[in-house]
């Protein structure tokens, strides 16, 4: 489908005409057309190939840090080798035309590399490395990486000697406070929310569209598949991020 559904086109035009804000909430589907795997839904998605309880919790880290670090080093490498897609670029262009807040669940940096300012990385950032024990940021170079998924002993903190962990939110951990506050504020004051490429299964992030709606926003879902959030969207557009967003911005 190469036209914007009329109701969605109208919602964006109305928002711009009234000086309203747009909030975009993105998930893993946003980066799928850049070649990064999503977490759920396909045979090669991350959580169908790997057990999140062995790789994405603080307990898993304590149990086997080399396993966890090696897996995240592999994911960092996938991101480093990927490029922003037309959808990422379209969102950067949209922000030039309308006040826009970008809230992402993604831990990659493809929005930034497409020229966007990300208001909130609610699940953290892969490359925002910090010490597991003292929390000190680690901004030195990454250790050597060997191809594929394998165990790699994590680097050590220059301050306390504990291990350096990826800057992501693991299951059971709280979201970064400032990022979450920005996300709630963005959702609460937008006139239009675009929900792009998320299954809407992980809370509290998945609660942001309902919050926007309670504050009067129109909610549009862009996703090739129905999701847990579809029922509460005002409009759904069953297509991909890299197809829809350039059309919407044009
Ligand atoms: P999921 O993997 O749960 O969902 C990806 C969504 O993207 C699905 O609804 C797909 O239909 C959709 N999708 C796939 N390809 C697409 C495309 N080209 N364009 C648009 N949509 C597409 O990813 P998230 O919802 O982001 O948490 O997952 C939420 C959280 O669960 C993640 O942030 C991560 C994970 O565990 C943490 O790491 C804390």
C-alpha cells in the first residue's frame, strides 16, 4: 500500500495545523528493516532463539557474566554493522516540521545515527556501559570482539574492579528514572502518538499509548501485525516502519 490511510493523514495534518505535539513510541520492529532481530514473533527473533532468563537478568549476570557479556557483545556488533532505515530517517525529517518527542524501547543507536534526538531510551542503551557494582560509567574502548555468540569475560571497572555491564534494562530492573519521566511527560502532552514496531507486551512502556489517549491524543499504530495495543489505537496501519513513515512525512 503506497498511500497514507486518509484518517491517519488527517490526524497528522490536524496536529500540525493546531500546533500540537507528536510523540513517537518505537520498538524493535522499527529496526527490523535495518536487519536487527526483533524479540518476538519470528523464528529468528531473539527470545525464540535465546532464553531471556539466562541472558537478560541481574541473576543471570551474577551466575555467568561471560555468557551474558558475550551475548551483548554480539548484539553490539549487529548494531554497529546495521544502518538506519528509511523509517528512522523519516522520523528525523518529521521532527524538523512538527514538535516531536521520540521515546524508544530500543537499545540500539539507529535513531541517533539517522539524525534524531531521542528524548527517552526507556530500556537503556547497549553502549552506555557502566559498572555492575558501583554504577560508574565506562567510556573506554570496547574489548576485542570475536565473531558470533560466545563467552567473553567482561572488562573491569577502573574505579572498583567489578565487571562492566551493558547499559540496558534487564528483566526485574527499574527503568532509568529520567528517561521514564520524559516518556510519561511526552505521552501526556502529545496530540498524536505514533506507536511503531512494538508488540506492546512489556510494561510500563506498553502503558504509554493508553496514557496518551487518556490525555486526549489520537493514537496510531504502525505495525504489519496485530498487537496487544491494536484495540486501543484509534487507527491502525498494517505496514512496516520503513514503508509507512517516509509516506507519512512526504
Ligand atoms: P517485540 O519483538 O516484542 O515486537 C516487535 C514488533 O515489531 C512486533 O509487533 C512485530 O509485528 C513488529 N514488526 C516487525 N517488523 C516490523 C517492521 N518492519 N515495521 C514495523 N513493525 C514491525 O519488540 P518490542 O515491542 O520492542 O525489553 O519489545 C519490548 C521489549 O521486550 C524490548 O524493549 C525488550 C524486550 O524484552 C528489554 O530489553 C527490557
